C-alpha cells in the first residue's frame, strides 16, 4: 500500500506512521507543541532560531507537496529554551487546503501527525480577511470561536465531540498576558478558492463573524478530537470584500503576512514554553 493509499484508507495509521518517521529522523521520541504556519507566516518560524532538523513534508507518509504560494512545504523540529524551560516544537511550514480538491484527510493530516508525535498543544496560524472594521491590516487576532460555512468535518460516524472550548481559553489567557493588545474574534471558514462576494461578507457580519479565511477550522476540530489544546491566530492581511471597495489578491496576503512575522515570531517564542 502506498503512502497516499494509507492516508485515505486509514488516516490515523498514516499519522502514526508519519510521527514514527519524524521521531526516527529527528532522534526525538516526543515533541511537545506543533505550529502550522499559514500564508505569509513562514518567516515567523525563523524567530524560533535554527531548526534542529528540517525536511520536505512530502518525504513523510501521507503528506503532499505544497500547492499554494507562501507555503514552503517544510517540516522542522526545534528545541526551544526560554525562561529555564526546554521543549521540542514541530513546525509545519504550510498546509493542504480543502479547496485543493484532495479531500479532507490531507487537510488534517499534519495536526493528526503532530498529536501522534506527542504534541499536547497545536498552534494554528492563518492569513485572513478582516470583516470587523476595527481590525487593521497586519493585525494578529486570536480566534475565540468559529463559524463553518463549508458543511465539512474531519470526523465521520457517530463521533460526537464537544467544541465549547475548541480554541482553548486557558491558552488564550496566557498569550494575552504576554501581549495585552491582542484582540479576539470569530473566524469563518470559507471553502474557496474564490474570495467572498461583498454580499457574502455582509451575511457573515450579520452572523457575528470578525474574520474569514480558507483554513484552520478542520485542523482545529481534528486536533481537539484527539485530545490536544488548540490556539488559533489569524493575521488580518486584507479587508474582506466590500469593506473598502478594493479588489482582493493573494500577493497582498503574502506581503502583509511577512510584515507582521517578526512581531509574532518573537511572541510565539516567549509564549510557547508557558503553554505546556
């Protein structure tokens, strides 16, 4: 059976296999925390220092090469020492999106692998459109809750999982103690790859949404279902459709993400040891 066949036929077995490969390659039996870096976020990982190990994700069971600009498709292992505490971080530079048409299993394979590798905390970052007009381009926002407009879940069968504290309040409190200026918001998952119409954004605002993007929610659910705590951070890289009257483009997303990467990388480095 090929790596891809295993992913679709037995996704948890594929995640277990990939985790074992990471342990063998890194020489680290267990990692503590994982980060998934979204569009424009790759340089934020550099603030964690030099990785102890790096490889192309598609070398591991179940992973695909990146299909989106701004996603390098690398997997890194870091040793982070801060405040006298040392832990291991697994970093995924990029992700697979639902709009790529590969199905749900590749979308959540990274976080499932991370949990199987021992990670107790999963940090999900993304680039998003700002619906709440008080949010500015380049502003990071902690995800408090989400609205799914994709009608897609990574879970199947009679798998009933409570999502009341999906985006861990404990972790958000710790992060805000490091940076009290951080705002919180409700994130809408939009399948894409088209951006939203102005009428759709008006609908989302009426529903109580602050942010909109094309990732994060399936990963958050999959990680939470396996027992991990989840932190979601959205970087507002553009005003959502109809907010300013300007057209949306992916280059703007990448540029705004890079502009804020240094601040967020430093925040993550100082905060991560406090989360475990």
